[in-house]
């Protein structure tokens, strides 16, 4: 069965505990449980990883080579700053789906630029946690 890796970057472990007006009421565990159910329906395997450390995320991405068929990533604040994350994503040669819970374009100017989008198949933003579901459906179609 093809595997799709879901990666959440810095501070996304706080989902559901703060800033509910921006990030909603669901926790990271709720999100992962929902995606696991959807993956089952779609007939793909899914793995989850969250870290607040850039290097750990990059190491995880390196480890996906040969293990995963596609990856979904919400890189958190690293979206706007990390050349190293972008390089890891382009180096792993997997289809990348970038997800943001909030509409980054209606927020502060520094969130308008993503270093990741240029190496992504597609980007979903502003649709809350549903954005992960849409991206998972697309990724499953792509790898199926
Ligand atoms: O909208 C998104 O998903 C973001 O990737 C979230 C990042 C932010 O830096 C990006 O510009 C957009 C921040 C993640 C922080 O997550 C929290 C969740 C709950 C409470 C506090 C922070």
C-alpha cells in the first residue's frame, strides 16, 4: 500500500489549545485521527510527524526517500524563512502538498511569501483543517 507522510512544523503541537479564532478548536491528535480514517477510506497508508525543530524535520524528510509516495506538509513559520527546508523537500523527489490552516495572504505581509510553494505540486490555505483532507485526497489520487 502506498504511504503518504503528513508533517507538521513548529508550534502546530499547540493546535486546539490557543488562538482558536485563527487555528480552530481541534487538536493535532484530532487532526491526525481524522486523516487516519480518511486514509483508510482512500486505501492509502499514512504516517504522522510533528516537530518544533527544523533539523529534525529535515532529517525526517530525508528518511522518507523510498518509504513514502507523497508528502503533505504544514511547515508553520518555517514556510517563510527556511531555504534548508525547501532544499530538503526538493531533494527528496516526492510530490509535496503544502497546507496552511489560515489564509496566509490575508495576514501579515511576512506570511505572504512561501519558500516551499515553488517545490510543491499544490498549496491549500485558509480552509482550516479541511485543507489537510483536500490535500490528502489529491495526494492519494496522484499516487494511486
Ligand atoms: O496557517 C498555517 O497553517 C500556518 O502555517 C501556521 C503557522 C504560521 O507561522 C504560518 O504563517 C501559517 C503557525 C503555526 C502556529 O500554530 C499554532 C496553533 C495553535 C496555537 C498557536 C499556534
